[in-house]
C-alpha cells in the first residue's frame, strides 16, 4: 500500500504508524487504511444512506447515555450529538467511503463512523480535524461500545426502514392486481394445470389470486420486521458488556427508541447469544426470497398470458413501454416482467450468500455480517423498486383480449368437467376424446348423443359461472 503523504494532508497515527489523511475529508487514519485494503465491490457505505443514518442514531444514543451517566463531558457529548444529528439529516454521507465488503466484522464501518463524527464534533468545538487530544474517535465517540454491538444494531435499524418501504411497495402491487381482479371479474377463460387445459374460471379470479398471494407476503414481512427489533446493544465485544457502565444498556436502549421512533425495540434476553447469532438475517432473507419467488412466478404467468400476439396465448395485453427489436419491426417484448424475473434471480442468489455467511460464523462472533448487510440491502432495494415499477408500468395497464378468451372457453374440452356429474365420467371421457379428435365442441357432441339438450347444457355451465 502506498503510504506517502498527500500534498495537502494531516498526519494521523494508529498501531501501524503514521499515515497522511487528505485534509479535506472527515474520516481518519483507520478509514484511509480500509479504503486501500478493501477496493472490492465499489458499493461504498455512502451508497446506503439509511444505514449511515442508523449508524448515526446508534452513536447519538450512546453519547446521550454516556452524558447521562457522567461518563462523557457534556460539552463533548453535545458536539457529538449535533454531529450525529447532521449526519441523520443527510450531511457528510460522502465521507463514508469504506467498501461494503470488508474484513473485520464491520470494524472499518464503525471506525469510519467514529472518525466522521469526531472530526465534525471537533469543528463544532472550534478545533481542527484530527486534533484527537481534544475529542477522540474511540475514547469519546465509541465510548461504552464495540463494533460487535454497534454494527448489527445499525444494520437492524436500517433494515427496519427498508422493510417498511418494501411492505408499502408490495401493497401497491397487491392493490393493482386486486383492481384488475375486479375489472376482469366477468371475463371467462380456461384455467390451466401443467400448461394443459383444465377447467373454466374468470380472468378476475386469476388476478385476484395474485393479490392474495402478495397480501400473504406483506404479513410475512411484517412478522420478520418485528424480529429486527431485538438488539444486542450494550453487550460490547462478545455480549458480556465489558467496559459498559451499569445502567448504560437500559439508557442507550431507551435513547434508541426515542431517536428511531420504534417503541418495540428491546434487549435480547442473552446478549452473548445475540452477538454471535445471525438468525434474524437468515429469517428475513428467507422472506425476501419468498417474495422474489412469487413475483417471478407471477411474471412468468404474465409473459405466458400475453405471448403472441398471433402465435401465443394472447389472452391479455401488457402495456407497451418500448420497442422490442432492432431487426423485427413492430415487435414489443414483456420487458418489465423480464426485469422483475432478473431481480428475483439476484435476490435468490443473495439469500444463498446470507445463508453461507450466517453458517460461517465462529464462536462468539460472526465475522461476515458485512456481506450479509450488503446482500440484504440490495435485495430490499431491488424488490422495493421492482414491485412499484411492476405495478405502475405493467399491471395497471393490462387489458383483456375478451374475444380470444371467449373463443377459447367455447372450444375448450375442459367444459366437460362441469358437465360430467350429469352424464357420467365414462361418457365424459368418450366425448372429450371425440371433441379432441374431431375439433368439435363438447356441448354439441353431448346434444348430438342425446345425453342432454342445449338448454340443460347452458344451464349447468351458467350455474358454474360459465357462459358460452
């Protein structure tokens, strides 16, 4: 690593020695080394503003608790609290420059936060950045804390915000499908199993079912969200609370409730277990995978139902959003569902990553929470945007090809299922075979064989919601 001092820099030191830090940045020596050590994904902490705000909330809550307990000078404490407030309001985020993929179980993220808060607090006190003898990133900003309770607590607070947004987005999509369920309530069609004709249903029922399955996912997300509210804050390094004063855990937790607006935040019953366990992240990731799988299945259906227009199902029309080919004039592709399929593939892959990372934890700490956080933040963001775009640019504009659907129902061999209780299974099988071989309609064959008259056929079908 090049340790030469930048042209305009301040010298800072750590256990490895002195290092030049650019004079115009708010981070310090630990962050500078981390930037050089982890040039991996290019997805920096600055890419996750909710996470940065959550880190600032934790630091502010800790400073408030330390002042209340007489552990931190009130003047320093107020400067730290003000710096954290500014970060929560969106300032200084560009100085969170560590890559999301990092070694050290999140230590570099915690160091980055400590240094930005400390240097801004120093300015507020009238000092220069880097004058840590006046206010120190570790002795003051990180007082009573460890990366191992700060980092997972901030991840959970950020994920709570993400989950709330995702629930709103899923709800938007669910309402779009429910509205189509109402709009298409009187449009008959043939249902299919194993891609083969089954029995009649309505297009409204098909779309209403999509709304119901999404509502189930809203419920599962809400359940998983509550699990995020159990924290290990105050446990410090491995959950024993070393270097945290008596009363600190209760005070910092109450401050977190106040600052986050989450009254349900609670302390884990066993902080040692909570510090090493990543189960909540596995649970949440599993729910995200569930959402992704369902969305992808729905989009598969939309692509099938809209296939054609001349050589496919052609039962529905997806709203055209762009030209589909550079060589085939007039072609329009189902690009929105295709994009959602790809989002689903990414989320499913992220779930695998979270699973392996959680399993790889050893003894009193899981060192792989950085990749867990990155994966979950990405999945949340993709699904939230995906559901909203699918609702707005696709589902809301879907129309039915009623003539195609009506012809399919009238010609369907599946009608025989509704009539078989009247004519018997053996007759029904024979008629289905004749209709398939001849291309005739099952109702006409039944009437021709004298098994039922046309009025009876129509009545039985109508009683089953089928009109031909």
